[in-house]
């Protein structure tokens, strides 16, 4: 697998040539210098309905004839509203695709999308997402607080790389993310969802990496455009 990071929680995962785009918040994301028109993908996977995760999903899906994989409510809304192709998956379930298997895990967060008046519309249960191919798994935790069932994720899947939020306020902070590392036991962690909104989710990723190293977990701090293979 190969991962390209786009800032905040957005990334592009290459799984044997299939291009999987996660939470494509590109426009309006000051940590991202990639335009939606420059992204090519086959699938778009959304962890939940907030604008900083749905982002440019519709524009990119229509331009690429890509399928959006999201929970039932969010997928149904995007299909009815914009006519995008969808493949709904709910937390606790999974589905097989040509590139491998996608499982939606639970996440402790909220999920809504604004209507024409800016009022939030409920968009179903937020999720984390596990992609498995050739017995190797990638885990995007989405927006979540720490929860003890992360141990089950670590027990069930051979997580090579986990993307974990560290921003605090709306998600886990660094201290809880360290515990999540111990629960999940990934080979490598990429911190996400921090330093995007000034004064709201400011964190020091280097300090997080140092603390994680004390527990034997390797951390890769990525900037927009960075690529790693695992």
C-alpha cells in the first residue's frame, strides 16, 4: 500500500493500483495545496458527515465517476442530492471490493451536514474505516474519542498504519491517542486532525511522536503531498 497525505484527515491510499480517497477536505483547508481537480480516484471513503471530512467529495466523485463509500444516511443523502454513485456500509459491517475488504468500525463523535440555512442535518453514525488487502490492514480512525473497543481492532486486524486524530476538543488529544496506540498496536501511526483551525485544535506533533516512541510506537509526521509506502 502507498499513502499520500493531503492535510487534516484527507489522504489517498493506493491499494494494488486502486485509488481510495479518504475525507477529502481540500478546498478551504489551509494545510492543503492540492486542488480537487488534480485528484484522481476510484473510491471516496467518508468517515462521517462533517464539512471538514465530506469536503470536496461530490465534486471529485462526479469528475472521476468514483463510488462514495459511507454510512447509510450520508451515502443516501449524497446520492439523492447530487446523484453520485454510492456503496453504503454501516459501523460494525463491511463489504468486499475488487481491491480488498472495507470494514466500518465504531467511532465516538457526531455526524451532521448543514442544510441551505446552515442548520445541521443528522448524517448517521460516525465511523472509523479499516481497509484490508493481502492480510495487511490500514486504519483511518476518523474523528473519535478514545474507547476501549479499540483493543478489538488491534486484536482482529494486522494494522500496518493507523491514522489517529490528536487535536483534542472535538476528538482524542495526544494523551488519549497514545493509549489508542497501545490498544491498536499498529506498526506505524500518522497523526491527523490537528493545527487546521487556529486556536481550536493546536497540537505539537513532535511532542506526540516523542511520547509514542516511549511506548514503542513509531510515528510519521506528514505534510500535504508527502508519500509513504507500507
